[in-house]
């Protein structure tokens, strides 16, 4: 467990079963008394549920925009544990760890939370992502995306929409959902739209659906991340067809400049290779960057959770990081643009000088640019997300400069790039933290969409204040 956290818990005062935690308490989500207290609060806001919820990025953003999150499901045990810890307001039984195909999700939702106003979710996308396709094709020459069972998980999402008929829905997925699968002539997005047409033909209500490929960096995210956002609103609620268009038009409207790696990591301890851990005490002094402040990331905590740097023990990697790579360089640059001085260090296929391929197995980031897309592959290695030493490339400080600060990013740094707040704690083993973060919907996206949907849905919502109180406390909660 966590020594720093143990010490904090040992000295924490909670008496008589009533939580005494203040709003800035850094460990209150661990305390059963606090969890029961927030679960018994009256809920008067719009309600939402999260399918394929992962570590809860979408839900985190929606909660910040004022939605009451009431139910979630995901198959991964570590992601579900993370979701439960960081959503103390949701009873344990309402956060389900199960294969959605083997769960009567619609019935569970009806029996526990009633009819939600909003359903969100991102059906697993690895089979449709370029990185996922490459890895599976390398392992199996006969691999087909259409035959991958995860490609059709959107059907489970549609079934729940058909059963619950929420006022609105949001689906997030990778760009691959809009492209033809091989030479089949099939696009997954077309099958999704056909599903909504079937809902309109067979259910009480149909939906006005619009989707777009959104560059999330234009929303203020400090990374290059293109995602398909699909939004649907029930036809009986819409005043006109332009309401959903206005949501896409207004996403990121308050962002006047690009956000950078430097802004995202502002204030975090500048670790050397092998330093850090599950909890690191202290942050660097100074005012937060605009990105940190506008997205409520730093909060009041002086702890850095999940901030652990890899050791990078291989001499080859250390030479690449410290000598061969400059900010913005990839392995291809080392192979073909460095006068052969370090080309022997690149032992994998980067293509030819005229036809590059797999350039980014090694890549050094640039402090004053957005990062590349944060991916779950970081669980295997962080060689494509190498940080240059802050005290050499940002602040010219010879006394503090250290070659061992050339290293891959930590899970907390990846979480910052994804807009997770600093008090969002990821559970499970080290590698699972990266998977949870890379697979997440950035909270910023959930918050902005929630803010734009709220005025449209609030006028149609009769506030429910008679939510069932939680069951007596158990150790599972």
C-alpha cells in the first residue's frame, strides 16, 4: 500500500461514523464515512450513466458540468476499482465490473436509478485504432477487424438506448469508426446510424443524430487527439435540427490558443529516472498555468499520485535519450538525419529515407508544443514519449540539469495530458495506470459537452429528489 497515505490515514480524525473531512481533504475518498455521507445527499441535477466507463474520464467531466452520475459499467477490474474510488457519491453496487454482453444492464439501471437523462459511452476501440490494428495484424496475418468481437460492442450500447430511451446520448470513438474496414465497403459508423434508424422505427421515440471528427486539441487539450463524437437528442425534446449543430460549433469556443506540454506538466515534481511512486509529496511553487486553472486540475492537493518514472536500464536507450534524440526527433531522424553517428542504436524497421514507417517507436517531446496522442501502449514502454530535461530545455539552470531527467513520461504526466485532476487516483499495478489513462475519454471533453447539453435538457427535466438511500455500509464500498 502507500506509506504516505498510511501516515495520513493514521492521523486522520473521523469520529462516531460521521466524516469530518473538509473539501480539501486529500484522502477522504478512502473513508467509508465520507462515502456514505455523500451518497445520502439529495440529488437534484440532470442524471447520467456511463457505459464502457473505464477509469471514469467522461463521468469526471460530466460531474464537473453538474450532472449526477448514477451508474457505470466496465469489464476491466482495475479501471472499475479506479472509478469506484473516485466516485464516492455512487453506491458500490451501481458501479458494475462485468462484460456488458453478459449483463442485463438496462434492467439493472431501471431497478437502481430509474430513467437517466443522459447515456454516454465509448465502446472499446482497440480493434478500430491504427495502433491496435498493427499489433494484431503482426500477430495474425489473417486478422480481420470485422471479425473482432469488440467491433460490434456498439450494439450493446444501442440496445440500452432502445430500452431506456434517455433524453440524450453521447458516443466517443476513434477515427477508424468512420473509415472503410479493409476492402469490405463497410464503415462501422454506418452500422451505428442504421441502429438508430431501427430505434426510431420500433420505439416510442427516435433521435436526431449528428457526429463529427473532432480535433480535441482545439478544445484546449495539450495533445494531438482526433476522436469521433456522436451526439443524439430525442426528437420530442429538440426545438430544431440546429441545436445539436450548435454543440459542435461551440466546443472549444473559449480556447484562444494551443495548450502545450509545458503548460500541462506545470507544478509537478521533475523526477529523475526511477524516482517517484504511488504517492509523491510536494509540488513545485508558482502559479498554475492557464490550462491547469481552467480545467480544475491542480485542486488543493500537494500530493502527486501515480507519479513514477521508469528506470530505463538499457544503455542503448539511455544513449538515445541523452545524446541522439533532440526535441521533436523520432527514431527515423536518428537513423537518417544524424550522419550515422547513432544509427546503430535504431534496431527496428523505420523504413527508408524516402518511405518512413513506424517512425515514432522512439520520440522526444517538445515542451512548447502539444504532445502526441496519449495511448494505452505506454503500458509497454514510454520510449515514444521521452521528456527532455526541463532544466536544460526550458529553464537554463546548469546546477539542476541532469541527464537522468531524460526519460519517458509518468502515469501522472499522462493523466495531466488527458486533463484528469491531480486527485484522481488510479488503482491497480503500474502498467494498468497507463492503460486506464490512454483508453480514457478526457474529462475536459465530458465537461464541455455536459455544459452545452445542460440548457437543452434542463427545461425538459422534472427533478427527481426521491433517490433510494444506500444500503448499510459494507467493506466492499
